């Protein structure tokens, strides 16, 4: 393991329709959320389910594919990398978020 990489692979369902934005420079951006589910048995042997929500960002050609083919509820597989950033909210408070920058998309 001589090279460590920032790599994320997820399979899940879209929580809402993607938000598509075309920037002034012509680049296209897709923002959307993906739900992944984990099923397990608790200490009493009862089945449990946990849903995790992930914020995803896709650019350019990947954003074009998402705009054309991906809607709320669709199951997709993605590969990308984690990216963290901060921003100031409407009240001037600093907020932090972590997103997955999508490099590859597979429609399931």
C-alpha cells in the first residue's frame, strides 16, 4: 500500500431530483443527494436498518448525464472523492460541509 487515495464508491437511491446549474463560464454543475442503506442485527438479534445521506456534486459531461437520465428514486452507482469546504450562511455563521465529487456514474 504505497499510494493512498481519496476514493469513494457508493450505490444508492437519489433523494430528490438533481439541481442543475449552468455557470457563467458555461460549465454545468449537478447537485444531488444519495441515500445508502445498511442492514444489520442489533445485540438482541433484531433486524435494524440505517440510512446515510450523502451530498454529491458532478461537473460537465457527468452533470449532463445526470440531467438527462437521473431522477428522484433512481438507483445509481458512483465513484468519486471526498471534498470538504466551508461557507458563511445567511446569518454570517461559518458552516462546514463534506461532499462527494463524482468522477464516474453508472445507471442501475
